[in-house]
């Protein structure tokens, strides 16, 4: 998990800073240092006028351009006349492109990842028509008024085709959202509070909302677990457990939880032949759930849409910018007071857990990389001094008004921005620690 985060951030930060470096060199600016990671420096190699370095703190990076007031707060050059190769000696439009270079590269990276993932893998989804047995409502869903067996037929008054739409950002980041459910032939609306996403983001509530009721068969049997020792095989259908009929996986999970550290008798259908197997139920060390050691294979039929490259280009671009719009809506939730800042802000621990997950799966890693690339582009574009967006704001002022802010103003703004960013980083890290230890 930590390795995925460090690798992902290193790639994205490296590309981001490369955008600044290339743009600066194109316009004849001298780049003194290109670093992935913050000091202390682990090693560096000088090529031409630029030192290429790797820092010990892998949560960012920087490009030091001569004649620029940046996070290094090096202001000695300000007492001298601008040199032709310095950032401050170039026209405002060139400086603007240099400051936008990193953001542009992150946006292009995010779009390309989404486009090629769609083109290679297509888009897999579970049709609502397949969820014929309704949903499994866990505690948070029950709090809303949902019940196991309900069939969600509409979201915010619109019919849906993809079951994932019931857990979309439109539902949780929008306002006054509601489900229309079919309960035993009667339609009713279930309203979702505007602060509901705060409960979903809580560590205790995560993953306990709702899912489709799934008939299943035994998938991959894990080596060394009780299921293998008992003789359970891939493709088996579990019909009963301790005499209780089993139709869906959530029913089997509930029975295992009730039989923790006990032996259960399974009635299994194997190629039309009934078998009785005795198996011990153990507690999984990682999840703390009661398990016997196999992956379920859902019998609900998913569909996959294949896209041409042109279709992938359009759809992938929409998905990439959808990440940006979701971030904007998320900020709106915070500013309106629908959710608290402490539940919304995550540091390295929260990012690693929420985006990358615990297991290394290349498809999920690249999806997380595309997602994070768009988030970094959005965050860097915010008009906060010390971020690219702060520099862009001052440069736009200079272009429009024809007057550049004073060097002293830029220096003070940079210091204020650094304090804000460092404070936010400290808050995010300690907020992560608090949520993981005390929640």
C-alpha cells in the first residue's frame, strides 16, 4: 500500500515538474535544479546547467528556476538587475505557460490513462436488470430506511441501467438526492441526507452501505485455509450450512459470523452430485471477518461495453474531468457545512487506503494513478500562493492590468502560502493518524 503510493506520487510529481522544466527551457530560462521528493537530498546528477536530484521525502518535488520567487524563498537575486535567462526577465505570457506546464502535463496524463484503460479493457458494469433479487442493506442503508430485498429503480427521479449509479458521486456529492425503490410491488422514495457522505467516509462506516443480493458459487479456494482442507473445490455450489438453506453470499457470510471458531457442515452441489463437508470457521487476521478461505464467484451476469479509440478518447476525457468536477462538488459540501473538514481531508495514509488499496493490482494501480493525476492538477490550480495556481493568479493580474506585483509582495505571499500548505499537511497527517487509531 505504501509502496504503491510512493511509486504513484513519484511518477506524477516527476511528470508534473517535468512540465515546468521543459516549458522553462523552451523559453530560455535557466533551470538550476529538478527534484523528485523534498530535501534532504539522497543523490543528484548534474547535466548541463541543471542538477537532477531525488529527495528523501517522497511527497512532492520542485523545479528551481533562476530569478523566480518560489518555495526555496531564495531572494538574493532580487537586489540585482534581471538577467536574460531569468524567469523574471521573460514576458508574462511565457511565465504563465511555465507555471501551467505541470498542471497541463498532469491533466494530459490523467486523460491518457482513462482513455487507454477504456480502450484496452472496455467498461464493465452490472445491469440493474440483473439485480433481480434486490439489495442487501447494511447498517448505513437501514438508517436511511432501505431494507434488504428492496429494488432500486430510480436515482433522483431518473431510471438507471448501471447498478453502480446508486453509489455515484451524483448521489453522495449532490443535494437532496433520493432513491425510488420497489418494495414488494410498491414504489417509495428514500431520501439521502446532504451530510450522508460524511458517514460513508467514516472508517467505521466504510464498506457497510449496500450491495446487490448475489447468488454465488465457489471461486478460487485459498491454499492452506480450512476450505481447502475440507475438500471444497472451485465451481461448487453451497446449498446449505448447518441445515440452513443458502441462496445468497450475504446469507453465507452471516452464518459464518455466527459460527466463528466453530465447525460447520456444508451441503454442496458438485456437478449435480450432493456432498456433505465439514469445515472450520476461522477469523481472518486482516479483515477480522469469519472466513473459511475462498473467493465467491457471483452468478449475476456483468456486461462489458467495448469502445473504439475515438469513443475511448471522448469517454475517457469525460471520466478524467469528472474527477475534477467531483472535487469541486466536494469543496462545495465543505463550504456549505454539509460535511466537516476533518472527515473530508486525507493525508498519505488515507490516500493509500482509499485509492490504492492493500493488494497490488496493476489495473487498479493505473486507475488510481489517473485519478490522482487529475486531483493533483486540480489542487495545484487552486489560487493559493506557493501553489502553481497562486503564481497563475498573479500572472493573470499582470497580463490584464499591465502591472506586475512587487517582489516584496510575491515574497510575503509565498511565505503565507507555505505556512498554509504546511499547516494543511500537518493537519492531514495527524487527522489520518487520529481516524485510524481512534475510529
